[in-house]
C-alpha cells in the first residue's frame, strides 16, 4: 500500500540535509548561475585537460556517470551536474523544466 500511496499522494518528505551529507561531499560543489538557479556539480580531473560535460537522463543524477568518470579523469577534465529537479540540485525557482531551461543552465 505504501507504493500506491506514494504514487497517488506523492513521496514522503525527503531529508535533503542527509542526502547532501551522503552524496554531496567533495568533489561536489554548489554554484549559483547567472539566472539565479543553484546547481549541484562535480568538476574533476586536470583543469588544463580538454573538458567533457556529461549530462544525465530523466530520473537520474550526476552519479550515473561515476564508473565512467574514474576512467575519463585520466585524460580529461570531467564536468557533470544535476539538472533541475534532479539529484541535489532540487526544484527550479521558476518552475520551468523544458529543454530551453536546461540549455540556459548550460550556457
């Protein structure tokens, strides 16, 4: 019944501080974009190496790439972040989740 309740009424409240403690440790960073949105990201590898930006899909977060990043950081600067309403980034203040908003966050 708990699963059905969650589908109908929504999930129980989440302990965001606990999640940040567990998943937001270094090399995690939190930045505020020029549009005012706060984003959770990780920037790993040699800052002078060619950069690669990894974007996760729907219902995922930046940790999707953990295994791949272990290999990529040997030759690249790897930048990955949680999109709006995903992972530790959380909801957008403007409540916009279209492709235009994601592109704006990247630029």
